[in-house]
C-alpha cells in the first residue's frame, strides 16, 4: 500500500509560520535565499506548503530569523518531522478522507481547543451514541456497515489520545433535551457520561440554555485550535469536509463569538448541576 500523502493544510501551517518569522525580521525571500546560498524557489515553496522542509533547512532558517527560544525551535522541528509521519489513524485511511485525516492531525497538534457545538462533540460521545448518530448516514456518507464501524472506532480512539491539553466546550441545551439520538437509555447514559467528563481537569464544559436571545453561535458550530508555535486556526465542519480559516479577521471574529456565547452559557458548576438534573429526568 502506498503511503498516505502528507496532509496539505498542516504543511501550509508550517509554511505560514516560517513566513511570519521571516517577515517579523523584515527580510525578503531573496535576502534569505542569498544568505543561505539556495534558490529562492525553495523558500517560496516552503512558505506555500508545496514542498517538504528538512531539518537542516529548518534550522538554517530559524538561525537566519534569530529564533533563539528553545521551546519554539523544538515545536517547529516536531512539526517538520510529524508532517511526513503516518498518524495513528493510518490503518483506517481507506475509510477516511484526506481532509478528515488533516483534521485529526491538527487536533492532535493543538495545545488548546475551544468549541461551540449543537451536538455532543465526538470527543465526549459514548460508543452507542456515536453508532446511532452515524447510522443516519449509512448508505449515504458511509456506504457500508464496515465503513461505519471504522468511523466509530476512529472516534473512540480519538478519545483515548486527547487527554493532555485543555478542552473547552460550550454545548447547546438542545443537544441534551431536544435531539434524541438512539433510545432513551442511550441518551440517559450519554448525559451521565457528559456529567462524568465535566469533572476531568482538562475539560471545561458549559451548557448554553435556550432562550438566551440571539448570539453568533446561531450561525453554526465551530472549533478554535491554539498551537504551541503561537498559531491559531478556526475549523468549520460540514457533512463531508472541514474548512479552515486562518486570517486575522476570522480568528478575531470567532474568538469574540466564542467569548460572547460563553458569557451567555452557564458556568461550570451550574452546567454540572444542569447535567445532573437532565440525567435524572431522562
């Protein structure tokens, strides 16, 4: 089996970081190429994410940009090495789009994740809830039962691997009280699971009750990733693909939107109490 191509967006993100570091030093691509004795095309293609950067070139660039922070240098070296690595999801690649593999890679690299959701997010779903949810796409998004079960397995593996970094979730009340996924027993266990997850130290779970008036979350769910190199990214998930926004205006807008929605949501203790009541009532 041929290796899976490296996720293109992750290469672009590394390239954008290198471009930012160069511009912060007030250098042109030609000046850097001349200083290193290489063709300008190598600089250009690296910054566009169109070519793989090797570690010697990366270190030479960081030296040229006077990057002395050992943490940042190590982060960028790790990014460079990991772009070409097979992810933990490699055994499932025949069932996963390259776009979704990209998302899994970015999710794993993030040092903090903030998300607003109108459905229990995948990282907090029980297996039965996940299976009932995905079965709506059987024969459409998932042509076969085998592919559906592979997606269930991937979602469960994500949960096992994403415990280290802060994960802040704002979850619409409708996901708990209005959207019934599976039978009542599945929903009851899913709500109880949410209450248990809310006690984990890396998770901050807020419930957004209905009737709080208009807010920017009404336009749809979104996720904000913060990366160790200082980069940020907004991910918008659709039926088949994820779309990424990285310009300053979009990042500022979605950050402000998340803060606005969080201000309307219940605080952490109130959210735990809400889940306890919902679990008893389910």
